[in-house]
């Protein structure tokens, strides 16, 4: 017994010394000496992203990538063959001048032709909207090493699949240039102000996620295109107030209940110039996608009604415009997605060129899964199933009949790569390490690059074969690990709990540097919360601003609220026609749980910060739960959904005439009388996405109720508010100082 007692004393003494040593070591780590140092620490915390601009070529047998030559500073395009390990230099920008000038050639992005013979460069990009702009285009022939001009001042340009021609849209019309004959041919001639062939207006580009409004057929004989008529769409007007008499920018912007752009789908035969319109009755709906099928001259067109809860797929003959309804889907309790902005997936329909079958990602059984169809519109089989979500399809190989996809099967907080046969057999998981995996893969599915991290591991980048062989470790970010060994670092921790109404939620929490459970800390929610988005993953924390807040003594929290993607239909679609309420409810429930669970969280000092939809939620939460939230940082908020665009809003809220009370109760302005805490609002007068009108109407509503808010306007900024490094630094410094004054140091 005595020996046992002595042993226990020694163990206790050892643990005490170890604890003191650990604390001393933590205290010896370098702290951020200034706000600016912390704010820009994200680069050191994120580390290297490995190969840039990865494009798989030669059907997926090789990939090209860009890198900066450390000695010359030149931008290099290289190709790598995973099977042979050959790394080949393809193009060096410093070897070329802009044709006809003495200026070194620079480019913004590039694309390969299907046969990997040519590279098309986009240069001199001048932005218009989020994804689009005016550019000059050049093409480079890999074999000859020649760089030539394709077209100047075009919105989009693309080489034909056979490499003989280039199509482009310029000033609202489509053209084609024959590379062999060196001849330009005009394909359409009706382009005018706010009337375009092969170009989207603001709302289609922003809310359906595509910048190029036309597509080559597989055989290079046709181009299919959207014709967009915005002449009846009301104009949004903005200015940055510069100069003596400010200049105003006008953008056709359809708001809830108002006229949308009129859309027609056309095809043009490139050789004959014959145009045909597809016989589709739009019925005040949308055409968010079309696809060329494997049958020559056969165009698949996706139609949706205006509320986006009814989808139809039609096949049209490109020459006659005659069509057939192939399949349709309806959702009475929510909306239907055709892409996922947050997951980075542009398409939910897939038409492999080598087979007369197509695949569709649908949540008809309650979770996003893959379904296989024949060209008659009959379901051959459901490929995947389970209480988890398919989040991306990376490759479909008709020869091996394998699909490669990412899903939440392991956890909604992680993404992993799987393969499965077309008939649903032989499912295999390819990624094993815990964390959130992002995949780049060639069409044949033989090789892939895996970018992943976890809460404990900085970003790792690896090249794999789908035969389960690690081919190369491309980046281990050892520099990040060394950085956090010497610098104070507050890691992300994951938690889950069950709300008072029985819903399990996943969250993340970051504790202060030098955390002491005997102290009391302010709690800040840093959220987004919008439909389909997800704020919490098992991933590495790399925000410099978050690290500054942790050093200053804040607890920072996020949560996957109801409405988030990754958890199935019922979890996401519960917010349908009722935006704001369930999200704010879940934020409040999370706050109550943490306050009850941890004595070191001060329930009298709880704040919330968000931008865009997050700005909507931070303002909505402090008004609808004033007993919980004492401070709200509100960036570029929607404050009344009647002020936002048709496609986004009506997708989630339904039509105004069918849901007037829902619109009223989901408006921040409706609840302006309930403000008890402090609210800081930041917005830009040049925000073409969420108009400053939202903020002005909220300020008016608050003023009418005798409530005040602190307001900052950044005139030149767009939706991000800040417009350069100085304004970005000022914005976040102001956020921090506001939190210090009204949350951390509040009495």
C-alpha cells in the first residue's frame, strides 16, 4: 500500500511538472504583435495549395498545372504523367510577347482543347459580373509552339472539339473563326443593348452559376445557345459618389415578383449558318442547363418553373427544334437543385458521350443520390443509396462502368471519394484519412489529386491512383506545422448536441489562447447559415482574424444550422418559405447549450457576425432572440427578401403572392422594434448583388422604432464591402474594435 501511495505521488508530481512545462511552452510561443500581423497570417496558416490550375488532359492520363519559376518569376505550364512520372514543360509566358507588341504575354486563365493539341488563353480580363468579363483570347499550338490571336474584346471563347474552329461571343452575338481558312463568320446578328445571343444577364449568371451561355456539339457541327432578352427587366442603379457629378451604373436586375429575362434556346449549324429555335414553352420559367447528348444533333434541355420545384428534361432535334419530354420531377415541400455552388459542382445531369444513358443527382428519397436513366426517360436503377448525400461526381467511365463521386457517408463533416459500378455494386472508398477531401480527377478515373485537411492536420496534397496506390506526396505543408509550433495557435474543436426540439446539430468551437476554465469569456458566432451552405467541417482552421480574436480572449463558434447542406432533404428544406427563423433558432439553441455546458462562457456577452446571407442572419438573430445576442456585426445584409433577385429568393421563399406572410415575417425590417443590443452594419453603395437599399430600409425601420445602429458605407466596394487592402484592414479592425467595446468589455 505504501509503495502504491509513493507511486501515485510520483505520477502526480510528473503530471504536474508536465503540465507546468506545457503551459510554459505555450507562454513562450510568439504572440501576434499587431492586428495587421494576425489578419494576414492566413497565408502561413493555410500553407501551399500545391499545383495550381490543374487540368486533366488526354482523357485523364495526364494533368497540366501552373507554377511560378522561383528564379525567373515566369509563369510555367507543365504536364505530368502519373504512370511514367514524366514532368514536361509546355509553355513559359516570358518566352512570348503579346502578338504585334513588345509586351510580355500575360494571361488570366487557360483551357485545353479536347484533343490536347491547343491551349486557349484568356488575357486582359476586365470584369463585369462575378464570373464574367471582357477578354482577349489567344491560342497556342503545343506541337508548333506558335501563339496567335483568336479574338479581342470577347466575353467567352472556346475551340471546337475537333480543334478546327473557335467560337466566341462578342457584343451580344456569336461568331466562329476557321483556323485553317483564317476566316470569321457571324452566326447571329440580333444582339443589342440588354439583348444577347450566347450571353447571360446578371441574374442567370449569378444564380445558376454559369458564365458561358453557349456550347459546342460533340461533333463540332452545332453551337447551342441561350438568347437573353432583358429589355423589360427593371434597372438597378448604383454609384460610388466620386467626382462632382457622380456617374451611375445601370444593371437589369429582376426583383421578387417582377419581370424576368425572356429566354429562348437556339442552335446554329456552323457551316450553313442556319439558326433554329427549340420548341420549348418557357411558361415564365427558366432554362438553367442544357447538354449535348451522345446522339448527333440531339440537345437535352432542362426546364424549371419559376418557383423551381418542378423540373422537366426535354430532348430536342437541333435541326428542326422538335422536342420530346423525357423525364420530370416535382418537390412540393422544397426546391430542386440543378447545381451546388457551395460544393463546387456545376451540374447534376451527366451525359457521357459514349453511351445512350444519362445520370441525374436527385434527393427524391430524402438524400442526394445518383440515378441512371435510358434515353426514353426510364430509371434503369438507383446507383447509390443511404442516409447520406452524394456531393459531387468527378468522373464517369463508360468502359469500366464506374462512377467516381464524393459523399458524406463517413460524416457530414467530411467528404470522401468513392467509386461504384453503374448497377450500384462494388462500392469502394478511396480516401482513408479523416478530414475534408477535395478531389480533382480525369475523365477516365484512373488518377486523382487529393487536397485534404482535418482539425488536427494542415492541408495535405497527394497524387493517387484509384488502384489504391499513393504515387506522390505533392505537399505536406511542414512549414505550417512549424509555424504553429512557434506561434500561438487556437485550433478548431468539434462538438455536437441535441436541441430542445430534438434535432442533433454539429458545431465547431475555438477557445482563447491561454485558455483558463476558471475565467469567463465572451462568445462570438461567426456564421453564414444560408440554404445549402455548410459552415462546419473537420478541416484545418486558418483564419488570421479568428486567431486574433482568440488571442484577444474570444470564444468563436459556428454551427451547421438547419437549412445547411449535407444532412438530407428534411434538415435542409425545413427553411422552405420561412427563411431566417430555424437558422436563428439553431444559433440561439447553440448559445444556450454552450452557456449551460461551460461555466467559462459568459451568457451576458454573446455576439454574432455574418456577411451576405450571414449578414441577414446576424441582424435577424439579434432582433428575434434579443435575450441571447447582445452585439451583431452585419455585413452586406438582405433585410427584406422582396428586395433580392427572383431566382434565388423565389427558389427558397416561393412566389410572393403565395407566401406574403412568410415574406413579411422573414424580413429583418419587420422585427426592427425588438432591438435591445448593439448593431454594426457595413455595406457598399456599389454592391450589385445585395443592394444598399436593404441597409437603408433597415436603418429607416430601426429609426422609426427609436432604435439606433452604427453604419459604415464603403462606396467603391462591391459585395465584399472592402475594395482594396487598406479598406479590408480598416473594415476588420473596425469589427474588432466594435466587439471589444460592446462585447468583450461590456459591463
